[in-house]
C-alpha cells in the first residue's frame, strides 16, 4: 500500500463517502478505536482504505493492513491531523463494574430467596447498557436479552446478544452469550447453539457447530476456545455447556474493561459475518416463520403426513400436542378444514367415530353423523383439498375397538362401510350418508396420546401403520410460553405449496436418488439384523414407509415447504418414527435389543435414535420395564 500519497483532502473525501454510502464491503465497525471528525466516530481502517482508493485508485481489503496503536494506518491518519481515540473506554469500565457488582450480590439474594425483582432489574439494566453501547458502535441489528430465571433464581444467569437475521430468542438459533458460573466466580463470553436446537434438531445443530467453528477458530489469539464449566449439575446449564462452540473465561473479581470490549466486538464481527454469509447458517426455519419447537415439529408432521396419512403425536400431559397438531394442520389445510374430536373412555365401538343408523327415527332412515364423520364426508366431496381429523387423547379408550375398521380402510383402500341400508340415509340437518364411501386420500389423521394410568397402550398393529412423533418441551420453550412468545398460528403454505404437498401425498411409488437409497438400505439392513429373532423385527411396510418419508421430505424441501435436511438426518427421523415405536418390554426382553440398536445408531450417526435408545436403556435399568411411548 502506498500511504505516502494520501493527503488530508483524500481522508476528508473518504469520511464524506462513508457518511453517504456506508461501510465498504469487507469492513465492519471499529472494535477498539474511533477516528473522531466533527464529533462523529468513524472506523479508522475503513477511512484509510477509502482514502487510499481516492489517492491511488486501488481499494485495499481489510486483510491487507492492520489498525491499532503503532501501525502505519494510525500513524498516517494522526500525521494528517486526525484524532484517534480508544473506543468507549469509559462505558466499558462502567459496564464491567456493573457486571461484577451484580455477581457479588447474586448468591446472597438467591440463598435468601429474596430480592428477585431487584436482581432481575440489575441484570436487565446491564443488558440495556450493553445494547446501547453496541448500537452506538454500529451494530444496528443487535438486540440484547437477559434472564435470572422465571420467578425463581436460576443457577446460571445469562445475557444473550441476538442478530435478528438469525434469531431473536434464546430458545432457538445460535448467538453470543455471557454466562455466569453458578458459583459467581467466573463469566464466560461464549458462542452457543440454543438448548432448543440441540434438543429438537441435533443433526442440524451439529452441522451448524462444525461450520461456525471454522469461522471462529482465529479468535483463539484472543483466548477463545477454552473449556466451559458452569459449576452446575442442572440440565439447563449442562445444555449450555454442550451447545458452546467457543468461549473465553473472565474472573468476575477483575475484568479488564478494554479486553472485555475488544473480545465482544471481535466475536460480534464474526457473528455479523455469519448472518451475512451466502448460505446464511441460520436456524431450523425461515425468519418469517415463528421459531420454536412447534416449527420443527410442524416440518416433521408435514413430511410424515405427505408420506403416510396417519400420525401419532405422543407426549406428556400439558405439553401442547393438540395445539401443535392444530397449528400444523391449519398451516396446510386452513382452520375450516380441521376437526378436533376428543376421544372418550366410552368409545367401545366405531359409532362415536363413524356414526350410526338411528332405527328409532323415521323408520331407520336417519343417520347420526358425529363431527369426525362430517369432516370425512367433506373430504370425499372435495378431493382437491386437504382435510385433517385430529383425535385428541386417542388412547383414552382401546384404540382397536373404535378404530380398526377405519384403519383397515385407510391401509387397504377398500370402501369404508357406514351402514347396511340399500339407499343413502340423511342426517337431521340434511347431510347425505351413503352405505359405503371410498376412503378419501386427501384426509390426514393425527392422534394425540398420553401414557398414564388412565390410558391404554397401542397394539403393534396400530403402531406399525403410523408415524409416531414424540413431543418434548424444553424449559426454554416453557419460559417463552410464560412470556407470551408461543405463536398463535403458523405461516400458511402458499397455494402452489399446498398443491405440491397434495401431489406428493398422492404418489404411490416414491423413490430416492441412488446414493441415498443405498445409504438407507445399509441402515435398514443393520437394523433388521439387530432385531432379527425378536418380536420387534420389521418387514416391507416399515422399510417402504421409511423410504417414503425421506423422499417426501426431500421433495417438500425443494418446494420450500420445509427446511432441507441431510439424508442422514432424515433417515434418523424415519427410523425413530417408524422402526422404534414398537419397542416395549421387560429387562429380559429388551436389554440386549437396546444394546444392539445403540451400536447401529452409533455406526450410522443416528443421533436422535441413539438419544432415545439410551434414555430407554436408563429407564429399563431403573424400572425393569420400558416402552418407546412414555
């Protein structure tokens, strides 16, 4: 670089260009110093680069030269009469002092279970000051959020920094975060993947970790890359540790303000690069779609429905299964084409589902049609539209007693018998009910189930004919619910996307690219070998429906209906939803089976399957009995 040709006029012209045009490509906000001109701060490196272009006609890149005390960049600008000062040094000192003061008082407040609001406001004030400092330094898309718990003191308070192009909540995405250790002796500046993503989409999280790590490796010169120990045995802090990509540790008794600020701005510079990158290593979903577990669940439900029109959604009471099913269904079919029916303990035959002929009215010419049959008939009459029947608490009665005929018709595509009259019957409000109807291939059934002392287990026959999706809720998602952050709706599919969803769901023969087909075959072969000789071994239906799920997901991703996934992740989901749900039994039956299945999961990098199988193995050792649906 030819710095000797640069004059004061070239620099002043550069400052004017930066004021009008903004930061040149490849340059970010200054980290440690500002050039002050007429009271306005500018990034010294960007100013010098533009001045060099004005003087020599060549625009240097940020990598061509360095800034900082003693560098030719600063020496040149100061020689020409420009003032360069250390950036925000007073604000950084006040900020670090506030952080230390908060830490000093936190443990005493936590031990006495008092002053929660006071501690909450202290950390919130620190977060606000930090956000003001960062926005004043040019990080306009940054927001800051802090938390010490939801009404009770958390072991590990935190201050998260979000770029809204990636995420705006702690329960999803990836972001820089300050984590206080539980003993209040250490503070970590970390770049983390959220607990929500680590729990609900481990495959995506690990790919993001690997890609982001490459971007952050050069921060090691500042001391990043240290191991993180939050001194807590609770699951949420341990999740923070697991999700950390890189971190730097500070002693809370003596934080160097300049180091604190330099480290943060350096990490935020990387964060901005990640947000602006061509492939934008974002979260599980598009920014316009509400981001939480319901979205990733929505994608799983959508893929599963396009592959198989019967889904079982399992999870604990109060986890939001029914609500999530309604949101997912409405995003495809619209609210008018979704019917939720609560299954009763008195459903001992198919009449509550399919209705019955009322022999006591008008000589047996009247038919009683419950809401479930009405949505079925609407689907028959409107084959070009999607319809969803949601059976809430499906296993509150014996499923086989009321669902067997319906399930048989769904599988065989044989007509569904409603009554034995030679002529069609009418309901009291004028709906025509024929004796038989063809099973509508535009009808999708989602059953929600709880497992407790009031419910019944599913038979293998039912499980074999469904995709079983477990619904789990993390503490972050519960906290978001308390804050009112749970969406009231999901973004509806566009008409062309609905049409593509319907087209895919109607395909009877789905296929995979040769490489993906071979990969799935290898996994299924090893899985079959592990289950051979047991009552859990699978056959053609399971293998074919695993393939259908993966093929459907790939097509839906191309139509931007769901987020794209690597084939290994789709195989992981397919096995989890189709091959494993029949697993249940006592220690003598399952111990060896689970051991072999864990080996298969390890071999083929099936992270969700391995996590589930290890959880089942732990419960089996504790209780001597376990089932997949818990």
